C-alpha cells in the first residue's frame, strides 16, 4: 500500500487525471454548484422574505448567472472530452471566456428587462437563469457554425 501511494505521488498530475476522471469531476462540480440553490429557496420561502432588497436580488442574479454559464461550460467540456478522450482541450481559456462572458451579458440583460417590467424576484431569477444558459449555448453554437471561430476545428458539432 505504501508503494502504491508513493507511485501515485511520484506521477505527474496530468498522468493521474484521465478524461474519464475529469468528466466525473466535472459532473460532480455541476451537482455541487447547484446543490445550495434549493436550500436557499426553501429558507427564503420559509422566512417569508420576498427578496425585494435590490442588492440581494442583484447578487443572487449574478450567482445564478455564473452557475448557469458554468454549467453550460462544463457540459461543453464534457462533450469535448467524450468525443476525444486522448486529446487535450483546445484553447480552454477561449472556451471559458466565451461561455462566461456570454452568460453574464445575457444575465445582465435579463435582469434589466425583468426589473424594468416589474417582475417579482423569483420570476427575475428564473429569467436570468434561462437567459444566461441560453446566452452561453448561443455563443457556443455561433462558434461552431462559423469555421474561423471554432474552438475545436476537428470536432463534430
């Protein structure tokens, strides 16, 4: 057992984390990111707080927008790794930046639209969630559609 532990420590981290292991880690992160949201909703519903504090609503909208964009990003990474498990991710910084910026931009636009229309807090958060995820997936589809902007030119859409 000690020898196996030494061998594991002596190997490079990239040798220890296979594509399948990384895919498991990604889906664990997705589940872990979304796990506190139902608890938050239950606490807010139980206390009767309607989240009408604009700063709190803004912070929650940013959190939901970030989680939604990160979920879309992790789904894309999972798809890339399952398509080519032996290859490294091409330009991960571009993939991450594109997903997160488009999710935040769509989330901010959704927040502003919902507040201008006077929607309640839960409708606002739901709209931000959907718009952020759709924004990240939309930009991903646009990158796949135009060959010059493809993140991974060899992958199938």
